[in-house]
């Protein structure tokens, strides 16, 4: 069994497995009791590897990587929550029960099957021995001469042993990575920078960092998604220019793909490559300076977070240096959820305006805001629509829009629809954010917005990059002049050949461009 969806096919299941031949030879040499025990263990191992391959398929489709047996169990709870928001509690409960039953059945049935086969070999030792020898010779011959089936699939297979080796190496590498990353996280180019030498060029500015969910390169370059998104970016660039705002845009390569947005957020803000859950926990427990924390450290900025996707305790607030955080339950929303998204981006932005942006900070300070938008989160159905800003109220206006929208179940399994609706959701999010800026931004407003990751492989493609667009928008020409050496593209749409940086490179480049002096911390 392969571990990717694209490799599924009949040829994969008619190969000669070396492990089966070896297991047959061992079974023929053992007495009855040890043979049965070994056969049962072999069957359970085969069941576990089958499940591991299935998990790899799912993770590669959704997150662009294989399942990590040490780090990824915690994500299963998030997957259950996502299913509940998308398909409802009853369907999620049925799927969860079905998954548990299936896991047990796979292991039990394969154990029974291998026991039965070992007994069959024992009842016919002569023929079984000859058959095993012939199969072994054929395997060695096919392996030596590289005999292949249709599609270039080798007839001689050793995929089970290879999978075991890969998983064992993954466990070893994960444990090693944890220790090495802890050392890396202790080194910080700006860790000892005095407050008066941080972000000196942005003092007095109204700085807003915004992540747009799943806003990836495919939204701008995919033939199905790009036409609508590119038109929106062009229209919104012109509208902002009329309001006095100008932008520069480039590309960042995200540390995550298809999901786990918090890895993208933390990589951008920390300047560390936070590519898995263990690294994330290490960073959140460290004092490695984040961009947002740098604003707080200056003492010249109030720092506020608006997080409509947060629906439980969020201890990360301390790491990010946010004085105040508004979660999904603190924004007064009375309208319907849009699948996973707790509220439309337009509503969240208006609440940000009413509760935060419209109010002057105390003590003559400036403000830095950290806003995470959620409307472009999969499954991209139903999608909100823009409504007049002065009619948003408590969000009840979205009831009719939500009811008239597509059902998640009609979109989630259809690749073409998913790509189309994904593009529409990005258009909505970009429009909501830039209309907010056009409507409420001032001479001192500096907006930095970017995607956290590419959408899932079914939408972005099996070989898509991990690049996401990033833009800096401001009225003050000095803000964009400070990044002129970056060679970013003018406007909201980065050119295809615009510079591409690792997402972890952004922190140091941003801090340096806006007046921060490095004072390294090495322990």
C-alpha cells in the first residue's frame, strides 16, 4: 500500500513483497505456538503500517507532509473540531466512531489473516517450501534486473520494511531536532537590544499586522483561482492609491502547508523556522523576541490582538507581547458561523475599528495590532459577502447570506468547486481588509498583511510551492522607502519573479529596516 493518494493503483497491489517471503520462510521453520504468536504480531504490525500509510495520505493531502508519530497526535483533536464545524456534531460523532472501529478491525482482521496463512503453510510444508523458494528466487531476479510493472512500478517490493525504517528514522530525527532547536532558539540577534534602539522608524505609527487564512501563491497564479483574485488585487490597489495608500509586495516561503496556521504566525513573528508542534511549544516557552513583543518592549506602543478564531484559552498571548486580546467571544457577534470561521472578516475588522483602532492609546503611546482573519479557511463554503459597513450591527445581517451560501458538504469533496470557492474567499478577505484600510486608515497607518500558508493540495496542487504573498501598505512614503532595497513589487500583487524569502527571514529584515540595532543574545 502506498502512502500517497496519487500513487494508488492496481499495480501497487500485485507486487512480490520481500517481507511476506521472509515471513513465510520463518513460519515454516517454527513450531506451532511460536509460529502463531509471530503470525499474530506480524498481522498487527501490518495493520499499524496500513493505518500509518492512510494517515500519511491524509496529512500529505492536507498538510503537505507525512504523519509524525511523535508530534501529530494532538492534531487529531483539531481535525475533529474542524469536522464538527464543517459537517455537524452527528456526522462527526459517526465518523469518529467509525474510525475507531475501522482501526480495530484492520489490526484484528490482518492478525487473523496472517495466522490463517501460517496454518495453511504448516499443513502443506512441501509445497509451501518450494513455493517460498521460487518466490524468493523470482524476487531476487526481478530486483537485480529492475523488472517493472505498468507505470514503472518495481515488481520486487520491500515497501513494508522501508516504511518501518522511515518511521524509525523519523522518530530519531524528531528527538534530535527537539534538542538542536532548543539551542537555536536561545540565539537571538535582537535579544539584548535596548528598548530605545528597537523600531525607531515606526514610533508614532499605527501598525497593523494581519494574516489572511490560506492566502497562498496559488490564489494569484492558479489558472482557476487567479483571474478573480488578480482582478481584486488590481482594483483594490487602485482604490487604495486614490485614498493615498501605496504598497509593495513580495513572497515568503511558509513553514507550514495546508493548515497549522499557528506555525506560520510564529515563524513570521519569531524569525525561527517553526515547522512542527514541538518547535512551536519550544518557541512559545522561550523569550526569543517576536516582532510583536519588540513593539511592546519599546514602551512606546500599546499592543492588541484581535483573534476571531480563538475559542479557548490562549497562553501564547504572553509570548507575543500583547497587552490585550479579543477572542471569538469578546467581539459581540450574534450572527451565524460560516463553517469553521466564527464570524466574517468584515465584521471582525469593524469590531477591531470600534473597540481598538478608533480609540487613542493612553499616555500618548502609538499602537501595534495583531489581527488574524478567518473567512478564507477551508472548506470555503459558505462564504460571506460584503455588506454596507454601517449596517453590520451585531452580525445578524449575515443570517440570510449564510443560508443562501453553498453547503460545505457540496464543496469539500469537489476539487473544481473547492478551487473556485477558495479563490472567492480570498477575494472577500482581501476586499474586507483593504476596504477597512481605505475607510479607517490614517496618515500614520502601516498595514502588513500576508498569508499563513498555501491551501490544501487538492486546491493548490500536489507539487505546489509553500510560498505566500506579503504586502506592506502605508501613506507615508518613508515607510516604503525603508524597504526599497528589498526589490518588492509595487502594488498588492507580487510579480512572479519577485524576491522569495524563507518566512523566518522576515523578522530580522523588518526589524533592521525600521531602525532596530542588533544586540545578540547567545545563551
